[in-house]
């Protein structure tokens, strides 16, 4: 079941391989704009505000250069994820106190907040706990590489 859910939210149009922003808020806004342009959220400002509010509740930087900010919001039309990579370090509150270069932004509809959201987080957390996956994630150079990596990791999970 988790595989199907993750597969439904992986979309090449929601991947940014070269984030421009140097700040957490800027990166969240950059990825949120992509969600908005693809019709997954209907209010860019409301969604960004919801994500930033959630950021104040706890650390979303997992460490090893990866952060998973998320927003449960009335402005979300389709529960999905946007992925961004950066060539430069982005300051972020992380468990290992190091900057990040990969952001996986969750956009979750209010109605999916307890079920789909938890399954997505579990699935993503499972492959982010794999050091080889993290290494491959940082080394992925194209959207196609990133999609293959996510799909292969997904298929390998139980």
C-alpha cells in the first residue's frame, strides 16, 4: 500500500535539481511555487505560511544534508511531495547540526493528515535511513536519476 501512495506522489515536474535560494524560507517558497504551478496547491502564501508554522514546532532537518519540511494545509489540493537539490549548503536546523542540500517538501491535504501523511513519512523515512540511498541521493545529477533512485528504493522496501 505504501508503495502505491509513494508512487502517486513522485512527479518529475515537482523536482528542482538546482535550487537557487540560500535560505530555508526561500527554498520552501521555491518548492511551494512549483507545487502551485503544477496545480497541487491553490494558495501559495497560505501554504508557505503553514509550512513555516510547522517548522517552528520541531526540527525537520534529518541530518546527512537532508530536510523534510511538511505542511498540512487547507490550500493543498493533492497530497504530494516536491524535491529540491542544491549545489550549495543551506542553513537549516538539523539533528546533526550540519547544513542541507536536499529538501523533500511534503504537501498534505487536511483530510489526509492522519493516514496518507503518516504512510508517506514512514516510507520516506525508511529509505532515508539507508546510508547508501543518502549517498546516491546526493550524487543524483538529473531528474531521471532521482526518479529511478526513488522508484528502486521503493520497490526494495517490504
